[in-house]
């Protein structure tokens, strides 16, 4: 029964980590993206606990999810979340070249 519970917690944490990671890059609002990143860091801490790395899990929650993400949220709230939109004017030749180079490296 104990192994089933460990696998269940691992599966929920892994799905939460992947889901919040996709949410970080798919939200257009930077505030929601930062909140999703906090969820990602929390699910990573659960995975660290399953690996018996208690100190690393505590540091993950306290340092990254606690301090760094609060700083990010304050900066987003201060700037209003309307920073430069990189794809607002359509792709430039540099962006097309970067995507082409990334595709060539992937191949």
C-alpha cells in the first residue's frame, strides 16, 4: 500500500510540474505566469521530498517560491505587466533566423 501511495504522489507531482510548466509559457498575462511558476516550484519540491532531499525541498520553497517569486510579483505589479511585446510587429529577420537555427540544431 505504501508503494502505491508513493507512486500516486509522484504521478500527481509530475503532472502538476508539467502542467504548470506549460502554463508558465502559455499565459499571456505575466502575473498568472508567475503564479504558475510558483506552482511549478512547489511541485518540484514535492518531487525532491520523494527523493529524500528534504533540505533541497525546503530551500526550493523558501528561497525560490518564497523570496524570488515575491520579488518577481512585485516587479510585475510595479510595471503593470505591459512590458515590450516581442512579437507585436510580426517576425523580423533575426527572429526567423533564430528559429531556423534552433530547428537546425534540433535536427
